C-alpha cells in the first residue's frame, strides 16, 4: 500500500446526525488525502433489531441515506471507497472463523453489548445474531487489515475485541510470539495487524433531550432516542430542535470542574463543540452562569452556528439526490474494489490455517 489504510463505517439505521459528525465523520473527511480510506455500510448488522428484520426495505433506504450523507459531508468516491457489507462474502466467512477464537462468555462481557441490551430493554429477548454482530465487526475491520479505525468512544469495546482476535489468530496460526509488541505483529509474520483506534474530538455528544430518569445522566445523541439533529435537517428543523432542547435549570457551564460529558448542560456542550467563536463562548458562559443572559438568546446563537455547518451539507445532498443511479454506482464500484482487498485477506488467512486450496475470483459486479 502506498498509503496506510483506514476502515470505519456505520450501521444503516437512518440518516447521520451531529454525533456521527464529531465522533468520526469529520475525521474521515480530513483523512482522505493521507490514507487509503474504506467506509463500510454495515447493512447486515442492521437486522439485529427485530423491527428492521421485519422491514428490510427500511434498511435498504438507510443504505442510500447514509451514502448520500457521506457524499454530502465531503467523502470523495474518487479517492475513498464506500461499499456495502452484504456484498463482501469474505466478511461472512471471516466472521465464522473468528467466532471460533472468541469464548462466548468473553463476548457477552462486552460493555457496549450489555449497554445496548439494557438501553433497548431487550432482557433475554434477542436473537443469536445480536451478540454475533460483535464478532462480525471484527471481520468488517480485519478483512481490510487497516492501520487505524476512526470511531466514537462507544465503539472502543468492539475494537478491543478486534485487537484480541487479531492477536489470537496471529499467535495460533502464524506462530507470532505472544510477547511481540502490538505494532510489530505483521512484521513478525502475522496476517492481521493489532488495530488502533482514532477517536473524534468529541467522544460522546449528548442528545437534545432530558436526562435519563433512571441514571440522571444525559443520553448520547441517538436516532432511536429521538434526540438527534441530522446532517440533512433544514434550518427550520434545526431551529425547532435547538429551541426545544433540554437545558440545565441549575445553569451549570459545560466547563465546570469534574463535570463529565453525560453531566454537561447540552446547550454549552454544543457551543463548545460547534461554535468557532471561542471568545463569544467564554463571555456568554460567564454571563449565563451569573444570570445575565437566558436560554433563548444562547439557543438562537446556537441555531446560527449549526445552520452554518449543516446547510452546505444539506444542499449538496439535494444535488446528489437528483441522480440516485449515480449514487448506487458509487456503491457498486466501491464494493468491487473492496472485494479485491477482502478476498486477498481471506486467502491469506486460509493459507495461514492450511486451508488455502486455491484463489477464487468473484464475478458478477
């Protein structure tokens, strides 16, 4: 590779929002020149939710929505590779192989899985595919042997599992010494790198809604919680959401000592994240805490800030929507390119396992 590779992506559960932007998407846009970028739309993982399993058309629409959001945000398909997970057979095969390397009790200790089970009220009523998707994420990533994976903080447990799988495979089948430093696994003969995460500048953007009644903490921005501002929202929608957003009645600043992301007043968390006028933010935070300015004035300023960020993306999205055939072709061409890399990885893995009988060639794209 002439440039180091990155792999990241999204599960198609709807349009992308500001949390996606600061969590990973802006990093992806910025990294395109220096990295060989692969962006997966993980449509198979979307079916872990029963509601989407029963409505597959929604998943397909979400695939197209995310592709539009990528293009509108600045992902350049002539430089980066956008592809559909279900059309990469090597990922499914690697998922099965990796499942043999992960004890089930280790999988179920994954805190992200446990949080999802709790937050979605699943109890014990979830399919086998629900925990299996954590194994699938390892295959999504390692199929492309990336140097870096830009993600939000909530995905770090999944990445740690991926790191464990890479080490385990290389030690077992490539005879890499367990004492090898993570950065040297491939140099030592391993197939898979021990991948590294690249976090966004905001690890956990809170949503616009009130704190959880159970924990008292603000919830992260999420489509399913109806507390999101989307990258495709028009100015009226942005204004309505901002003017109706929760603010802390105690007028805490986002910079109070010891305050965690989940405790911040979202009004100031958003200003600190998105408002480029840092002098205004500092001045008005002090006024706000002293009672010299109210929520409405500060929210109006935030509307201006967010519209300035989102509206150019929305306008670009409207242009791309005029030719959905071209958008679908972006996915087709990206998927063909991604299959070349994933097939190479699968062959390397099979060779290491003594199961590399011959190379196969995918046809039909």
